[in-house]
C-alpha cells in the first residue's frame, strides 16, 4: 500500500501544475518528500508500466501515455460517443456557448467533457479533468440537489463546517431540486456564470450534470431564461437516451 500511495503522490505532482509538465528527479524528491534513491526506484517501476515517461535528452519526467489509454477506455463506458456527446454538440450549436459534462466523485466533481463553440470568441475555459468541490458551481449544486438526501447531507456537512453556511446551502438545494436546474454567478471566475441540469441513467440514478458556461456581462433576462430552458431540455433528452424512466 505504501508503494501505491507514493506512486499516486508522484502522479498528483505531475498532473496538478498547469504550467509545469516536466520535472527532474530532484524536483519530485522535494515535492514528494522522499529520498532521491526511493524516488528513483519508484520512477523506474512506473516507467515500465507506462504511468510516467522520461525525456531522453533532458532526463525529465512527465505523465505517461497509459493514463490516456485508460481514460479513453473509461470514456467509452460513459456512452459519450454514441449518446451524450452528440447531444452536447447540439446544445452548443443552439446556445453558442461552452457546454460541459461533469461527474461526482466523493467530495468533488470531475469535468469529463467540454465542447466549445467555434463561433464564440469569448469562452469560459475549464480544463478537462479539473476537480471542483461539490459545494461550488451550478453543475455541482444541481448534482447535490438530486443525490439521495443522506449522501448529499454527508457531503454538505464535510464541505460547510459553519452551521449557517450549511443551512443556507441545504435550502438552496431544495429550491434547485424543485426548479430542475442550478445556476452559479461569479463563484469561481468573476464575470462568468453557468446553468446546469442533472442527468440520470436507466436506473434513475444520478450520473452527472450537463452545464452551459457563459460570460454574464450584458446578458439579458430573456437570454438567461433561454439558457435555463435549454439546459433542462437537454438534460432530460440525454437522460431519456440513457434509458431513464419518468415517474
């Protein structure tokens, strides 16, 4: 177990920095707080499995191609190509904004897919694979609102230690569940907004959320209503494609 923990620490270091993609063994030793000799043995083993790669000339290390292969295999299991992605593309063309698909993972969500509008020069850019705490953003709140109540409550308690914040969020989740959509304004980036709807599978279980990200400057109320209606429409369309049975 210790070896796995150390290997995942290395991967976390290599993947979290958006500007630095290649690390020396000394850098990794410092970041992981492990002796160079230990890191060297660990890196050698990880290279053999394709988990990391080493540049021949500089001797620097980065993420290996195995992660891409595993990610693409997992991508297929979500029915993106045949079911979800075409609907995301259609929604993007209708609203001419960036469209996202997010999945809940414990206390965080993961942005699994993003489709940008080629005709819109102003884009909100959230990197694929980024993790966002479940109490932040439209997609996350709409997922919380449609989770089983006990599960949602556990997450809310862990992410909002202050009683006032917890009560406020729980009241908001009740409203979101009733409305059928969630929205967020300037929570992560000033001047940007998002609106989201839940997606369910054939067992009527929540699997994620579809969301539209847009720049909120000079957006009219009619435009906001249009985006809300569209994200709910496509959330239901995708859920229906995945086999959800309406109660």
